[in-house]
C-alpha cells in the first residue's frame, strides 16, 4: 500500500495503522484489512480505476441499506484512490444461512422505485453500467444492458458478424421473450454471486460490491444462476417471501446474457461459446 494513502487513512481515523493484511478485492481492486494501534480494524479497497468508481460504490451501499434487508458495511470515506469502510468479521455459515439469505433478497426486492434504472450511471466490475431511467423495462434492458454490451464487444473486436446477427434476431424477439412486465421496479444488487456476500460473526448476511439499479427482479437471478453458489434452501427462502412467476426460468438465460457479455468484454473470447449458447436458446 502506498505510504501516501496510508498516511491519509491515519489522518482520517486519528490513529496509527499497526498492521495490514491483504484480502480478496476482486478483479478490479486491491483490498486490505487495517488494524490500528487502538485495536480497531477497518477495510480498504485501492485503485478502482475510473475516477468516481468508489463514490458510486459508496452510493450503492447506502441505497442498499435503505431496504433494511441486510447488514451493509458503513463507508467511512471514499475518494478516487480508495474507499475505507468498517471491517466485517467473517462468521460461520449455519444451517439456516442460505434460507435466510433468500428471504433477505426477497425483502430487498420488495423495496421498489418509480422507474427502471437509476439517477446516475455506475459500474459492474470495471465496466460502465448505463442506468438511464425508463418506464419500460424491456426497452431499458435491451438498450442499456444487452445492446450496450454488444457495442463494447464490437469495439473490442469480439464476436464479429455472427454475434451481431444473433443479437439482431434476439432484438426482434425480446418483447415476446420478456413478456408483459407487470411488477414495479425492484432494488437490485446487480452483481449477485456468492463472492459478493458474506456472513458476519452473528451469522447475519452482508452484501458487498454492489452494481445497483432498479429493475425487474428476475434480472437478479441471471448472475445467481450463472455462477452458482446458492442451494435450494436459498430459493425456498426467497419463494416464501416473494414468489417468482412460474415461468421465470425460461427468461433466465436472457438475464444471464448481460453478465456473460460483460465477462466477454472483461476477460475475452473464452466466454464466447456461452454467449452464443444463451442467445441461441431463444432463436
């Protein structure tokens, strides 16, 4: 960690840093736990890339806290180079952890907004996430999620004409695939996989690393189903509180597609076959 950043953190906390330990910070940031001479521990992420990435993370955590569904880490300070927040002591996942987590996600989704999107753009990983507000979910998802990622792929010279043609066919069928949207916009974590939540010392689930926006709640399950890590108890807990429509799984691959396209753009052509399979499911 840079000495200039360390000094700034010490000034913010009014205490000297006694020790620091590297933590998992994802593919975008370096992360550390910091222990002060007073015995308190904090968590810091460094090097977010874009100049306002950590400000958007702070705003996302604050928005999630409004739903009162999870413990959300409190942000102490955010700026271009780092975000400093409370350290959550990891705990053991118990028998009821997954079911309770499902219930809490359902409660989060019951926190709803007036429009799809968000008042500001943010990030999913290091990729910009466009949140231009709309009253039309299908149009929002098509333009700001799928076609935005397609344009990035074309810019990155990934996929070529085959991918573009497949997306044109998908675009023609998107209204039929997603169907009439009757539910109001739900607050979504936006990047919900097993690495973006943890359990504290009291077995409370905590959400981290948000890519929030207000959307159709089925979109949350794109990432959930794509990378796994959630057992049947999770889904049972969710269904207890806020049952999904019976045919939700038919639409899941089109919601996985956003995340597959993002991974294609972030990590390269190893994700191309999964992208084409997801598109091909509907063609």
